[in-house]
């Protein structure tokens, strides 16, 4: 059996964590896997350039071409749609009768910033009708599709054999509060940074470390802020350098569609979390006591101070509980059987 995966870009989180990381285990079970991408490795270099929109259109049209021309697959796995404003390429491809799995891990029916977008909503609804099966990243996304009879909820996961805790650092080292994510998520971080930096200024040897494909220019010279350029090769080491991981979110339709992946990454390497009690974050945190979930009126600065006062041993214990939670429910090993069963059902 051959499954052909269509996804955004070689380095995009959706490609890496909802497609590519499963290939080895799927192939070990007799399911051949290959991928076709929209964006290449240059995306992080060009996304902010003036001509980036033309690049995006050209690369997405290339993905459409692959979708229409490939004829050898037994199952087509489509992560999001080829074009944001129409599902026509996928609808046309469905006439070939190859079963289609539609995978989505965001509220893709909304426009930039969570604005209402009738065209994106029609695209999403058209894709939901077209697909033979849906994979939703969380319960809210599954409910939005409203096709529960053909929907499987599979969270975003990590390979916990690769994403694992580092040896404990000496307790005399500085406290590092960390955040990892793409530049599109900077608004959530900006909203809590004043509180966090005010708290860090009162603590000895403490700093905020931001790991991203972009930069917050207003904090480039701040004495308590480091900004590291993200790379796939250094991602796990960057996560391991944190003592506490941050995932602030607003509470709205867009954020309730997110799958809490930052939390999963932090917890996988044994780092306690401070995260907004929004959407999938609540499910991921449930029963773990791996840090703290914050409501809209809670102080992020007070939460940072409280974790600092607990000390390294208590933070490590929190991190160990978070790691156990991820291994049991948010690891590749915990979900791979669902993918195998689905592909065998559709393509067998």
C-alpha cells in the first residue's frame, strides 16, 4: 500500500509533526510513504520579503500540479488544502476515486487574526464534504467539521525517543523562561511579556529566551531577553535549555482550534509549563500537574515568580510528570496504530 502526503512545506510544523515523523513506523508496517510539499526550505528566509505572496502562490500551484498528476497512490493524505480560498483542486482530484484523508490542526476556516472569512469557510466545508475521512487535531476541530461519523481525533504528537529531557543543569545556573513558535504567534507572547519581564527583573540571573523564525524588534536589545533563530537541527536542544515553557493564548474561536503543541514540546523534554487554560491546553495538562494553567485574570509575572521560588528539584518533578503525560498520550507510539488502522481500512 502507498500513501501520498500533500502538505505545506518541508520545514513547516504541520509537515514535520503531522506527516513526516510517522513515515518510518508506517513503512515498517508495510505502508509506503512519500510527500509532496508546497514550500521548500527557503520559506523561513523569504516569508517576510515583499515578494513573498508571489512565492507562496507559485509554490501552492506546484502542489496543485502534484495533486492532479500523481496516480500511483492507494490513499491521499491532505494536510490542510492546497489553496486557502478554494477546495476545487481537491474536489477535482476526488473524481479519481482514490480515498482522501483530510487532516487539519487549526481553525483554517478563519482568516488572518481569526477574522471571519466566508471564502475560507466554504473551502473548509467543501473539503469536509469531499474527504472520505477526516483527522482533526482536537475535539473542537472535530465538532466544527460536524461529520463525526467519518472523523478521528488524533492530537499533534512528538517522537519521545528524540524529544527527551537533557541531563539536569547545575542549580546555580540562571533561570530560563522559554517560548518557541513561529512569528505569526508573536501577538500572544507580546501580550504577556510586560508582566514576565517585570518579574524577571526582580529575580537573580533570570532571562526570557525566544526561539522563532522571526524576531521581536522592540526587544532586540533588552537585557533580559534572548532571541534565538529557530532551526530543525537545534530545536530539541533549544527546548532543553528552558527551565519553564510558555504558551499564552487569547480565548477565541481561532485559539480553541490550536492543538497545544508548544505545551507538548515543553513537556516532552521535561520542562514545566505556564499556559493559558484555553482549548486543547486543558486536555493536555489534565491530571499532569506539570506546571500551571492560567486564566484571563491571572498574573503571568506572579506565576513565573512562584515557579522560581519552588526551586530546581520541584520544577524537575513537574517536568517528569509532564513527560510521562506526553509519552502516554501525545507521542508517536501512542497514536501510530490509529494511522495504520485508518490507512488499511481506506486503502486495503
